[in-house]
């Protein structure tokens, strides 16, 4: 999946609004804090407002704020506004043994979409991503044990003792 600069800016702006205290946030504040070109940001905020993800208020005390709680706005919601609906091209017709690659690409897209619909702006602002990575829980458990010096700690695959060389079977020197 390729994420355009425009989409990255939109996600950063939405995250900035999610982290802000209640009330309007001026566009200039978002632009400065997220290092987004102001004209670019204005167009993105207009898109997000038209899609109903944010509200705006004009005037000296004006600005932008989320239309719904951050817990209810997913990354996919923001991406859909900026990128539009994903178009899935079918990778049919790979010859021979490469044929199943089309299924791999399809599974990858499905996993991306699932992940992006599970992660909300609140997850980002709270630095509390859901544990959606395969094997991540097991890895974290092993690493917690490693921090305490417990068994199960990852270590070197081959250890050398007292200067003795160990030969690896099957490798010629």
C-alpha cells in the first residue's frame, strides 16, 4: 500500500485535532505543529469537513474540531476521504507456479483494510495501538522475560567456549 503525502498530512491533521483540548483549533496551529504547508492543509481540512469528519467555525476564535469522538474515527475513515474508495485490480493470469501470488496480494489488501478499520485516532493519540500483528503477543512475552533476565531470553544461536571453534555441519571452508 502506498500512502500519498496528502493522505499522511490528512492523518496527521486529524490526529492533531484528536489530541487537542475541546474547542476549535486554528488551521495555522495544525500547520505549524505538524509541519504541513498551509495551503495544502486548507484543502485537506475542507475535504474532511465536507465528508463530515470535522466541523469548523469562522472568526477570530474559529478553527476546526472532530465531528465525532476520536474513538469513533478510524484511520480508514480519513484515508477514504482523501484517497477515495480503494480500487482492487485483480492480479489474475500469472503463469505457472506464480499463479498463487494473486491470492497473496488479495490477502495483503484485506489485512491492510482490516488493520486500518481497527485503529482509531484515539489509539494514535494515546499511543495504544491494538495488538493486531501476528505473533506480536508471543514476542512481547519473550522480550519481557529477557528484560528480567529470565529463561526464554533470546540468545546467540552458536556459542564458542574457551576459544574452541565449532564447525557448522554442511558448510565447507
